[in-house]
């Protein structure tokens, strides 16, 4: 058994809480991962994990060994980076959760430049509008828009986005352009539906920030469908600027009610606080921050 590889696999199993998640990450079968951990336990002469049909937990010996293993791997990766004037390259799979529209428009098209710099890192994008459970799903990193409330996550702000009201040029020519939030009454709304229900629009006025629930002509829990509905002339929507940036530049979509736009929202890269940050994740977060610094979001 490659002892270091076995230790790395053990650490990933603990951090993800799942043999199957690590197997997916490494492109192998779950029995192979279980065999590696069992071989490590046999070598150490101690049980590290308690396995049930639904969960994993550390034994006392396992908890002690995990803490030492994390330090060992961190020291090893730091040493690798120092050797050869820091030329050692990060490697492995980075599993990233992001909204489909953000992934399609901002991340995937720029991956060739990331790949050129870090050819040993494989990015696995998990596109979803829902808020993923990073630990249970074995996700290394999530890109999230807006305020964060989960204190179990370590967050780094990598950018920010304006929140814009938009409609297609064709729709506005046909129905007229609202000049204040109250003018939205009588217009059709394309509404994003989150896990908590239809998302209200917010506007900044002299009286303060107001919340507005527009009448819907179409609702969806997918940003790309929201965009498609606006392009089809189904109505007005409010969304992060990045979703419609290309359409606004092309003139097919117009940004309206600009004097009433709410404050920009943060774009954050988040990871579990209980999990160390490998170099492969650190370089990808740096790449995202560079990417958003060069984009109008």
C-alpha cells in the first residue's frame, strides 16, 4: 500500500463523510476506497472509523490520527511547493458547485487559461440553483451569490454583482418602459423561484429599500430559463447583472429602473470550515477572483 496515498484517502473520507463521494472524486469504485482505509487501519493496528449503513464517525484513535494526518499532508504539500522554487504543481479533482448560468457564462469559457497554468487539476462543475450541502455531497467549493448565513462555512469574497431589472427591447417597445417601481403594476413578471418560494424584487427608493412581488407571467427555479423567458418577451425580471451582461451589451435586453437598483450583492467562494484547503482548491479560488476582477458583473 502507498501509505501516503492511503492517508490522503482517509482524510478525504473524513472530510466528505462518504466513501462513495471520494470514489467519485478519484474516478474509482467504493470498494477500492474502503480497501485503502482498511489497509491503513491494519497497518496502524487500530480502528479509525465506525461504519454504519447511513453514516461514518471517527473513533478516538481515528480523531487523533486525523488531526495528525491533516498536519502531515499540509506540511508535505508546503514542502512540495518550496522544492524547485515553488514549481511543484497542484493536482487532483476540484468539485465545484455553482449556478448553471454563472458556470456557463463566466467559469467554463475561461477554464483553458486555468488549465494551461495548472494542467494537473481537473475541475468538476456541479451546476445547480439549489444550495448544496458541501460536506454530505463531497463538494470542495461552492460559488454563491448574496449574503451568507451558514456559519459552518469559510467564505472568501471574490467579486460582486449589481442587481438589475431588465426586459427585452421588443417587450418594452410593445408594453412601455416603467420609470419607477410602481409602474411595474400591469406589467408581466418573470419570477425566480427559490427553495423558499417566489423571490420578491427589491428597489432602493427615497423612503428606503422596498420589496415588491410582481405579478408573474412565468416562474422558474433556473436562471437560464429565467433569461430565456426574458429574451422571448415574456416580461420584466430582476436578476444579477452577470446573467444578462452579454444581452445588455448586444442591445437585445435593456436595463431599466437604474436609479432604483439595490446595493450590489457579494459573490463568494465558500468551503466547509471543518475541511483543510488543499492547494488545488486555493489556486482555483485565486483564479475565480482574477476572473471576476476582469469582468463587469
